[in-house]
C-alpha cells in the first residue's frame, strides 16, 4: 500500500523490491520442497516382486567375450592359476583408478 511518510517514487521502488523478493522466496521454497519430496521418495520401500534367477556360470568365465573365451595371451591361467584371481582383482582396481583419473582430468580442464 501507500505509505504516508514516503514519497511516491520511493514507495514504488519499495513495492517492486518486495515483489522481487517474494518471487525469489517462493522459488527457493519450491526448490526445497521438491528436494525434500524427491529425497523421501528415494528411501521409500519398493513394491517390486522378488524373483530369483540361477545362472550356471563358471567363475573363470565372468567377463568372457564370445567367441574369444578367456583372454590369456601369456598362458598365466594354466601356469599360475592361484594368482589369477589376484590379477583379476588388481586389474579391476587399476581400471577404477583410471576411470577416476579421467573424471578428475575432465573436471579439472572444465573448471
């Protein structure tokens, strides 16, 4: 409304600032409410039916690409089978470190 103690030009500026502040406040509240609703939905129990599958897969054939079979060009699987699982685990670790390094490089170059 009009304030009797304020000149007309100051009163209009005050009303415009109030309207802008109210728009930003409403947008912030909408974002906060949307975030809360989505976070609650993320932890809601799912109502999916559990189904079981049984796969007949040899442990050594995980990650095998047909028609090549197990990729072992140096023959270590036959000469040192006890070290195969360790090498496979180390390979996974190195792959994950390499993926994190690439992601870090992308983030570093773009920011």
